[in-house]
C-alpha cells in the first residue's frame, strides 16, 4: 500500500515539475514576442 502511495506521489511531483518548465518556456516565448513587437513599432519597451 505504501509503495503505491510513494509511486503516486513521485509521479505527481514529476508532472508538477514538468509543468513548471513548460510555463517558464512559454513565458520566455511571450517575452521574446513582445520585444519583437516593440522593436518593430520603433518604441523601446524597457
């Protein structure tokens, strides 16, 4: 029984950590896209 609980907790932790990496990557992509739009408009967004 405790082996199943440990496995479930381990899998849950793996999913949570992979989701954080995905969100972090998406945030960097959006930041990059925003900078590209700012550069194209001729305005410095910083």
